[in-house]
C-alpha cells in the first residue's frame, strides 16, 4: 500500500484532470455508440487523447516524444498490414468456427490499434515534441532541480553516464587546465558504499535522507587533480551544471552534495590523496515533485515540503537579482 500511495502521490493535478476527462469521454462515447456514429467516435478520440496526454505529461525530453511518434506511425502500418492479412486468412477458413472466430478477433484488434489507438497517441507525441523542443533551455533549467528521492530500481546505464561526462569534456575550463577527474558508480555494491558518506537536505532537520527504494541509481564524484591546479570551484560549477542539465534532458534528476564524509569516502573507494573530493552528484529517475515558489517578503530561502510531500523551493524574482546602477 505504501508503494501505491507514493505512486499516486506523484501524479500531478493536471494528469488527474486528463484521466478523469478521458474516462468520462470514453464512457459517454460507448453509451451513445461509436459504430457509424460521428459524435461517439469524436468523444472516443477525445478520451483517448486525454489519457495519452496524462501518460506523457511529465516527459521532459523532446526525444521521447519523437520516438513515441515514430513508434505510433510504425504501429499504424503494422496494424493495417496485419488486419488485412488476417482478414484474408479469415476468408480462407470460413468453414472452421475456431479459426474464423480467432481471425475475426485478431483482425478487429489490429484494426482498433491502427485506426483508434494510434491516432491520439501520434497527435499527443507530435504536440509534445514540438512544445518541449520550442521551450528549449527554459524547459531544462526549470526541471533541473535538486531531487532527493528517486526510483531506485531505475537503472542508469554506463552509456548514459559517459554521455554526461562528455558534456563536461566539451564545456569550458578555467585557463583550459581541465583539472577535474570523475568516479562513476551505477552498481548496487558501490552505491551502497557511497550513500552512507553523504548528508541530505540540511534544511529538513527531521528527514534523514532517502529511504531504501528511493535512493540514487548512480553517482558521479567530482575530483580535483592537485597536480594540475590548486583551485577548482569554477570548473566544478561548470561541470555540475553540464551534468545536471544533461541528466534533465534524459529524463533524470540530480542532486549536488557537498556535505560529504570525505575521509570515509576516500577510504572506501581508495581514492589517492592526489585528488581532492569536491562534490558528489546523485543521479536517478525523480520520485518527487519539486516546484519553485516566489520568495516572500520575509526573504525566507529555506526549501520545505508540504503535507503532500511536494518539495518547495523559494526563488528571488528577476527584478531582485538585476542591479540597475
């Protein structure tokens, strides 16, 4: 029950509205009939479109929508071809009741896939792809939040971590010294060694950190090579932003952690003294909702969680951070 509650709690209000609208539209469509009935067919398509929209509402990456659009188009072609083949097969086995019934069922199924299901899905994928592509950097910086609860079972592959570090490799570096090195971890064993060395959410005094099942799926540890430079703060900031923006584009979330038991982490991972431990970036598929609030007149900067466990982060207004001298 706890897992179900957490899942339902992650569903946003807009998604609930779309789900309810989709179910009601579909129910009304079947009541008034969808066979050769234009109003019923329109309502059915509206309902399916709402349900498809609820499904993809939180997708952050345009690539996901374009993939869904491609899959939808392929499903349409496959559905049409299989429907026609099964229909032709059905005409050849008219005398066999079982085969006739089976071919009728499968032919109808693939017809529904091609004509009914694919249309709304492709439409939602097209709109979602255009919208997320149009928002560009604004979308990424908005969803690039500090997430502290994750879907722990969601696997982050080596290829994804290498892609994130390639973003860093291509980023700027002070004096082009490129003094940062990285340790990556996406194995259960190494993750379990890293997790106890981290402290989470200093403003949430009564929260000890993510529970089992909500912990990060991967980590990137930022190290400064003292043989290449003595100061790393600018490079670490650039690298962290490149990593977390790249993670957001993949549909992942990250959290920059500077409160680290460095001596313990160095010991368990056998990190040479040459490398200064700068930051640990926790990565995973977010299992919480983070929203930005306008900072109140009291100037309170502490983030907080409401009764629904939604994480709120106060932000200064644009007019406050721009100086007119």
